[in-house]
C-alpha cells in the first residue's frame, strides 16, 4: 500500500515538474513573438535589423540599435534596408544612433535590398560598409517639400478658408491658396540647408569630395553597379554576402549565427493600405501637414 502511494506521489511530482517546464516553454515562445524580445543563444552572433517602407518614425529602429549595441554577444549588426526614405528628422535620428553604436564598438554592415534611396541611403551612409545587389536602386540624394492645394476646386464648390495669423509666413503650406514668393523663398532656404546636410553626410562618410557629391546629388537614382563605380557602396551582393562580411569583420567567420526580432503581425488594413500606396505610387503618411522629406517619389 505504501509502495503504491509512493509511486503515485512520484508520478504526481513528475507531472507537476513536466507541466512547469511546458508552461515555461510556452511563455518563452509567447515572448519571442513580441517585437522587443529575442532568444539569445550562447556565443557571439550577428543581429539583423530591418528598415522597410517609408520612414515615418525612428523609435523602433533606434530601440533595436540600442538593444543590440548594449548586448556584449552582438559585436556586429546588419542593417537591412528596403526603403524609399521618408521624413528628414526620423532619418537623421536613425543615422545618429547608428553612428553612436559604431562609436561604442559595434560594427554596422548595411545591406541594400531592392531600394535604399534618399533617407534610406542617408541612414546607410552611417555604416562601416554598404553592400548592394547589382540591381538595387539607391541614391536620390536630395530634399523635397510638397503639399496639395485646392484653391480652384474650393472656388468651384463655393468654399472659403478664413485664416487669422500672427505673421505673414505663419500659414505656409495652406491648401486653400498658392504660395507667395516670400513663402517660397523661405521654404527653399530650409530645403537648401537640409540638402547641404545630406551632401555633407555623403561626402564625409563615403570619403568623396564634396564637389563630386554635388554633381550626382540632383535626385538621381543609381543601380548597385553604378553606385559601386561612384563610391556610394562598397560591395555587390545580397543579404547572405552582407552577413558573411559582418561575420568576418567581427571574427565570427563567414557563416555566423544570426538573430533578429520577430515583428508583430500587421493588421490586414495596414497591409492593404501599404500595397495600394505602392500600386498607385502614393506617399501615405500618418501626418497630413507639409514637411521636409528625404524621399524618392
């Protein structure tokens, strides 16, 4: 009787232990599905960070850069870019964080997918090395400020917009009228300053004479082959080649282990809007007011 009881107690304890480990495993799997969690294997590895689509904000990419930059088991990051660029400020914030991570001792290899233009290329310039496919598109060095006006439509419909402002330039970008000459001059001055910042970034990071950069910084795009000849990228290849280069730079060999965050599932409506924007070449933005952009349209 006592022996049977002991066996039963042993089975119960074993079952509890097995159940505990199952629950722990399920919990860890659930955490791994969140964008801020990654299973960390033993030993050094290459972290991959993806920048996809129009650059509207910098928070998520900066967070990942900071996380991997603080991780002693990640000596090198591959920044995989597939973006036409976007708003100026977020592009500059990501660029600055890449430089900071590099200064703290982490290598950064940039891998250009189909497209890394304008703000996407601005960010790429911060890397230790840039790898592009022969048919990738990059460049589009320049700045744009655009907004729609509905003056004629509003006149036809009989709608007027009354504006009371503190200064002549306070409502620049007003959609109900054309810009004045003074407004255009003000915006052009802001564009010129932001453009000069871009040109300087390319010149300093790519070690290209500023006069040479200005010759190609007219918004032109280039294939990976052309970009290599111009000195805008360092090597031709895809993601695998970029990972191999990253591994060699960090002393991990040409076939290093890699980690990356698993993004949260997107809502179908977000996916649909993105695809429609690509189909109709629309710049779908969370913001509706005019702004300076490093973007390839």
